[in-house]
C-alpha cells in the first residue's frame, strides 16, 4: 500500500480512538448515585400484569414526568412521581431507554418494584 493510504488509516484510527475515549467519559445510568440500587415503582396499565424477574424497558416518552414501561413493544405500565423525575432526567442525559428487572410485585395492587440492570 502507498504511504498516503497508510497515513489515512492511522489518522482515521486515531479519530475513532479519540471518539471512543470521549464516549467512555459520558455519564451512564450505573455510575449515578440517584439510580444505583434504587427501586422504581411501576404502576401497571389496565389489563397488564407484572411478573417477578422479568426484564422490561423503561422509555422516556414525554418530558421527565412520563416514563413508559414496555414488554415486547406493548406499554404495560408507567413510572410516576419522584422516581419518574429522577429516571426521566437521567434518561434525557443518556440514551432515553433502559432495561429494568422487576424485583417485587404486590399481590393486592399489582404495582411492582423494578431496578436498573447492569446491562443498561
């Protein structure tokens, strides 16, 4: 290969490395004290039920106050109140979506407690 081609490859490699280093410095959900080990209350929508141990997606839908919880592209619940504010602000600064694991489900109300997973 010509020297020009090799120089271009080295230059591109350095750019990719620099971009990757910048991305690594961005805040993630797992290094924020307000979201680590926090249980968020999930309120199921009518006709939906949560199951302990299932993985669901939390999606910031409309501002910081509306966090939708989905399973297989279907909305099965919401996160409201202070939890929605904290998670909404965090999702706005990151990717806008994260995976939650349902840890508890109330037998009476059907409300669940969910936590951000390590895979987020």
